[in-house]
C-alpha cells in the first residue's frame, strides 16, 4: 500500500496571486485603461526594491507608514511571505506528541481520550502508532452510544498523507480544494513523522485563531479543565501561578511563566513538549510567534503523591 497520497491539484485557486486582465487592442470598441486595485498598486510600489524576502518585509512596513495598507493587512502579508519558506515538517505536531485513538481500545477508553484532549479529529491506528488507518471525527464516536454494534471502522474517514518537505502554501491550497482539515506527515522512509491541520497553516498567516475558551479581555490566564488540570497562558505572571498552585517558582529573573519555562528547557518548547519546573509539568498546547501561548499544567507524580491528605 502506498502511504503517500498526493493531493489533487487545487482547482479553486489560481496559480497566480494577481490576475491581470488581457488588454484591449487600441481599435477595440469601448477600450479603456484597466482599473487597478489597491494590492496591484502596492505590488507596483514595492516590486522594484523587493529583491529579497527581508527587503520585501521592510517595504511592507514602509507601505504601512505611508498608509497604503492597514497594520492588520501588513501582518497578514508578512505571514504569507514567511509561510512561503516553511514546510509541513516545520509546523507539524511531532509523532510522539500526537493524540491518537487505538482501533481496538474499549469505547470508554476512546471516549475518555476524546474528552481529555478535546480535539475534533483523531488519527486512528491499528497495532502500532505508526500504522494510521484513518481519521475519526469526535462527533462520530457518539454514534456508538446509540448503536453499540456499529463497527468503528465504518466511521473512519480516509487519512491523507503528505511528505515533510511539502510547502505550506501548497498544502493550504490542497486543504481547500480537497476539503481536508488534517493530514498525516510522513518522513522520507514512509514512517509517520507527525500531523498538521489547516488551522496550523492559517495561523502562520493570521496569527492565533482564538476559540470560545480564549480570554478575550486578558483579565485572566488560568483555567481549570475537565480532567482537573489547568490551562495556563504563557504570558501569565509567575506570581499568579505560585498563588494558583501553592508553589514557590522564582520570580527574580523572569516575570512570565513562559519565560521561566523556556529558560529551564534551554529553548522555546514546541507544541506537545513537556517541561517540569518546581514540581509542575508544563505541557505546551499552543505556540505562536516564537513564544508559548498556552500550557496544560499538572503536578508531577511525586508532588501529587506527597500532597495526599493536604
């Protein structure tokens, strides 16, 4: 079985970002100058000097200062430029950090995994984690409650496999044209390297896509999850974490918990990576812009055992 299933070429998007109408001949009736939109004018402004990606980004900043584009538009355009140099392997969730379902697991175990991780789609494997046989929608799992005799395999949707080297711009086009939201990333040997979603790609352009659980007012950054763990924003002050968990994490050198955890790890941890600091396990849920946006925080086992009866 060939595990690599290349996407069909996108039919909904033009290969050229700017469509230029064919000019009318001088003798054509009704000939008139083609009207240029704002983006075409902007391209004409920056094209002569945009010899490199960095120069183009600098030109975007100049265009913003001249009020040719809005700040939000500049940020999105910069995201598009940077995304052009990224691949699926740069953004994916690595295989060891993937949340998967075992096709042979009990229904209660599968349901617990769905509730605990709170994803809408899950790769399903058989035998070993590297053997992904399909994708299960979380909502489809509920059908087994009313029809216990239903075969879970019939609910699986085909898994799409892409190589690590696939460019994000091409992957986004394929996601749109094939109406897929998740793809399994494989390495050069055909083994599962990780997974990537359409949200991962879009966030490289527009920044973090907040959901209903995000704190829009920024008044708090610590939430209790259904399994008893805590969801902590990376920019929460260390003092707030100490107060919430009864810990004594150092505050002399860093103000935010994201800065402290990154220092302890020796690098900015990637999504799915876990770092233990001061008896707490910080598991990265989301990174954005070179920083951790959200941690899932639990107590280290020895601390949890020592706190019984406290």
